[in-house]
């Protein structure tokens, strides 16, 4: 018997093709659940909820198992796995999506394994708010629910997104999406507006410029870890969210101080993740490397 | 007799016309020396080096005097004061210069007043490196020299800029300029390359995303103060530099810990500065407001 699942993560699982100014990789493992679960696996027993097609390579499935992730919630459906391809331009500052094929993801409607139902922590990765609500409804009594979203859902599914936001402990959203959701240019005002919609915490991701945690009237600012080189930024936000929730579950204190410590781990693990394509650097990580960089990062916050 | 000048600041003094998405102001006080000196005046006895034309309004001259700035180094030359006009677009993210008239600034070749020659702190605001060197050569034995620069000088005056950089304690430069100067995309590599050129410290300004202080192998990261609304970002970098150098001079400890404290004041005073046009908010500041926001800001760095 495996350990009880502390953190349930739902998200996409994809086969990506990624082109950067320096390199190109075809058919690599991607998807928000892949990045988030592997990142979280360094901290806590993580259960993955997602769907792949019958074409999903065994070697990628092994990545999850080797990382110690509970994949009872990973469904295999007849057909092709979700596929995404994109290109990074102008020194990685601009990402352009070349193609998206939903494939088996289109009709995904997951049932939670019994082992996941009592998990105290839940990360609703960036998928449709309808699907996020469907998962949330199946978790018995989550202690802390974090949801990620993106501009697509603000555009095409705002009422469901609002319904979801009402019920989460923390919404994580990037700068431009926070502005779009609230029609407030100021991030401070946007975050306060989102908190009025329900969440106790709002975490605004600023990519290579760090993150901001809003909690009532208090704001906590975290700069990003400065990297010499970024190889592939794909999945950085998902990695950040996964490590954050994993560290939060491991720390056992879902208060503001616990969140700040968890954000430090999110920042650090995400900084490793972008140093190689796909989940390659994440899979090769050790706890010692994470702790060592966390110590270095804390010294930079001096 | 006034107090001995602790901090000498040289820079431009201009009459600006600034247009933002919400408002437009004509013939307002601007220039790097104006912002930097007024910001520094809250911390230390500051001497201004600059030039204006005979058209320079008496009310603007009074701003300096009322702020307690020593203006013995402020020359008045026959002709028109330097003029700049610009427009901020796309929610303040893009600045476009509409016109620049050098006027009396074109042949400016300042002589230091005797009271400035022994000032221990020197801020060489963003003017030509030739002029920065001309001022540096007249200060007897400065303890800490900070220089600001911009892409223009990297383009048209690189050899003189390199000569200057060799001789300063700290270079402050923005992200894109650091990349341009060193041809390194990574800010970490760029900063290390600049340190190899001479300065003990490199301070990279990231505008609304904060700043990074490099000192040997150590990096100190400071996020920007999050503001509800920005009215006019003109002069924010100069305000940051002026308050930083003022606080450094007042603290009397020009080491890394002292610099970090000074950067906090730089960040805070700059955050006030952008809340109104020109130097209006800076002139209305009190020490209590600065300390109160510095305390709030430190709590955000939690």
C-alpha cells in the first residue's frame, strides 16, 4: 500500500514540441499536471489526476512512477494524447503557440480514486473551470485548494470561473490575466478585487519578475531566482504551483508564514525546471540541491 | 554658512512636457539632477551641479532652495534651459520621446564649487560619460561614486563610458542597457562582466519589477513597492538613485548592508515620486511618510 495521498493535482498531460532561439525538441513530456506533480513529489505524497491516450509512451509513464507519484487517477483513453507545440522568440520573452490538439483531453471527466478523496490539499491546475469544479466536488473536505487559470477561461468561461473562484483558498494568476479578470490595471487593486470574489489568498505570478502574495491587507513580495540561462520556460508556473503546494502540505501549516516558505520552494524548484527542456532537470533533482538553492535564495532576500 | 556638502549630484535639469494616458502637463520641472537632489535632500546635505538657461522659472529654482539643496553648483547660462517632451503609452509601459532640445546643456562644462570638492559621496547622474569624468576629476577623494548611464552613451560614447566605469564604486544601469553594454542576455552574467570592468557593485534597475544588487558573488534582490496607481514614471530611476545615495551618505556605512538599507529608501522614495507629475509628490514628502512606507515595505519583504 502506498502512503495516503496528501496532495491531489489535476491538470493537463501533453506531448509537447518546443522551439527556443537555441534549440528544438519534438514530442517531449509536458502538461501542467506533469510539471506540478513531479515538482510536488519532492515534498509530499502526490496523486495525479489526468488523461492520456493509448499512444502515451511508457517511458513518460515511468517518469511519474519513478518520482513516486500516485497515478491511480491517471486515465488512459482510446485515442491520442493532448499535444501542444510552441516557439519562444525574442530571448524567450514571447511565446507563440503553433498548435493545440485536445485529443483525449476534450471529453475528460475524471472520477477520483478513493485514495484521493480525503486528500487535504488540492491543486486545480490550469484546465477549464468546469473540470476544476468537477474535481473539487469530489474531494471530501479539502483544507487548502489552490486553482490556476488562464486568459482563455476568462474569455470563454467567465461564469464558471467566478463560481470556482468563490470556492478556492488561493487563486494563482498572472499579471495580465489578473488585470483582464478584474478590469483593474493596478495589481494591488486587481488582487483585492479577486479576494472579494472569495479566495483568502491571491498569488500573482510575474514570471521572471517573481510573485506577489496578497492576504487581506498584507502583501508579500518575492523576486524570482536570478538565473544565468533559461533553456525552456515551459511549465515554470505549473512547477512553481506544484512545489508550493507540495511544500505547504509537507509543512502542515497553511497560514501566511507557511505560504511564504512554500513560495520560496516554488520559486527555487521552478528555477531548476527552466534550466532544461521538459521535466528533465526536475526529474534529476535531489532534495539536497533544492535545500542548497533555497538557502542561497534566502540569502538574496537578505 | 551652510553645512558641508556630503553628497554631490550632477545631472540634467530640464523643462519637461509629459503626456500619460490620463493627463498631460506642459513645462514642468524635470531632469535627473532635479529628481535625484530633491530625493537626496531628505537624507543628507546635497550639492547640485547643473545648468539652466536665463528662462528657468524662479519658482523652480525655489523648489531646490526650499528642499535645502546647496545650489552653488547650479550655473545659469545665457539661452534656453534643456527641454524634453515624451508620451507614455500602453498603460505607462512604453515611453516615447517626442523631442529633446539640449540648449544650454550642449556646452555645459561645470566647475565644482569649493564646498563640493571634499564631498565623500558623488552621484554622477545620466549625462555624457565625458561630462561625468569631468566632474569626477574635480572631486578630491570621493568615498563612494555611483554612476548612472543609458543606451545613448553605450551607442555613441562607449570608450569614454568604459573609462568612467573603471573608476566608479557602483554602476547603476537598467536591464536592457546592461545586456547592450556586455552583450550578455543573462543579467547575472552581464552584472559580473560589468564588475570585471571595475565597479565593486552593480545595481540593475528593473523599473516596476525592482532592482538587483551585485557584489562579488553575492546578489541581493529587491522587488519594487507595489503601487495602486502610477501617475507619471518620469524620473523614477533618478529619484531611486538620489534617495539611495542620500541614505547611504546619512547612514555613513557604504558596505553591502548599508547599501541594502539605502536601496530600501531608494525604492520607497521613488514609489512616492511616481504618484504625481514632476517633483510634486517629492516636494510634499515628510520624513515621517518615508519612514512609515519603509516600515510597510520591509514588512512585505517578510
